C-alpha cells in the first residue's frame, strides 16, 4: 500500500459504498499518512474523502498527530504540585463504530457546507475518536491544598491543524435527537473557531469601510455602535471581526440574534436588535458577510446556527 503526502493546503464528505477491496487505491506521496487505514467498508468513504478534498479522516493516529504544535504539546499534563496544564485527551475511535461516526459527521457537519467551503476551510486532519476530554485541575480541598485531574467530555477539540471529534463509540451510534443537536452545536462552534484561529479569513474592503477601528472604543456599547462585535478590549480589526460575524451565524439562531439584549452584554445574543445595533451597522455588516458566503461558496452560514441553536 502506498503513502499519501500530507499537503497543508486549503482544500465534504463523499459517502461511498464499499464494493470490493481492490477498489481501495491510495495515491502516492513522500510522507504523511496512509489511507485507507484498513479494509473495512467505511475505508472507501475515507479514501474518497481524501481524494476529493485532500483532508484526512483518521481513526489510527499517534499522540504527535493530534497533540503536537510548533509551540509545544497540547495534551494536558500535571506539574510537580499536581496542577494540570490546560489541554485535552483524545482516544482513537472504536473501529466497530467508525461507520456510524462518519454518518453522524455528515449529518451534523459536512452537509451544511458546500464542497468549495470545506475544501477551503477544513483543517488538514480530522481525528475520529471514541472520546475527547477537556482536562483541568479539580481542587479537592484547600487546607491543605489537594488537587486531582478533572475531565469533561466534549464533542470536539481543535488543535493547530486538526479537529478531534467524539462519538466513535457505542453510545455515539445511538444518540437521541437532542444529543445530536448538542453535538452539532459544539462541533460547528469548534469548526468556526478553528477558521478564525488559523487566520483563514480576510475582510472585504466593503465590510471594513463600515467601521472606524481608529475611533476611541472604551465600552462594548461603543463598539456595537461602530458595527464591531469582536470584544472591544482585545484590539479588534476588520479580519478578526469578519471571523466573529461568521462565528455568530454558525453558532447562534437568527431568532436569538434578533432578541433584545443589553448593549453591555458581549455575547452574540441580540446583535441584530436595535438595543445593541443602535446605528444599524451590525446588520449592514452581517448582511455583507452572509451574502458573501452565499454568493462565493453557495453556503448560508446562518442555516447552521438555525439548525443547532
């Protein structure tokens, strides 16, 4: 079996039926990962996914594949005092449930975006996991100070060039509709955040011209008046703001965006209501961003927020 290069390029999910083992024909490369990783029925789907979109769906991976970044390893570890670093833990999917996990990902993630959008914005690697946990320090007592490892299961986690996705297990194969909705909300939140963290977006001149980023902005209310929804004290700029508008659509329903909310509130709730949008600039910029992805990628990002929130 030949290797496929891991290309780090801006490159959806192609559901394919597995018919013959000899249909699994990987491409050749000099380094990276081997796909298919096995001879299961779902390996054809994974191979088709790579060949069309250049992204890896991996159910076999190493610690380095998911935890390593140029700035250090992101798996949580304790120090000498028993305090755990911020990080996560991911365990490889149960092979018996990869097929159901792939179907879940199509249902709550891939189908909401066009091929062009996913080629552009998916990370290089998607780790198929049976568990993904946020790890933190839990204080058991304060006199004396006693700590222990705290673990919270999450639906997904982004790190550098990969997103780890949960539910590659028996429970994941039988999620209730309510659980599917929760998983979809979290996964699309992580996807949206990853786009911003990877600096994958650039504001258009038309969008940037609406707000004055050189104005003195001392409160969130003043920022809203300029059409700025990025947190005002974190040095907003047009590119960061564009990413926040994307995230607002992908993670919040249109009804919630239009709900009257105090202009001291820094969440996305109510950004399209005149209580926050006192000058109409937020709605103007919201429409610019929403229309941009409709026209250029055939994607309505607000449909994602409406579906899961």
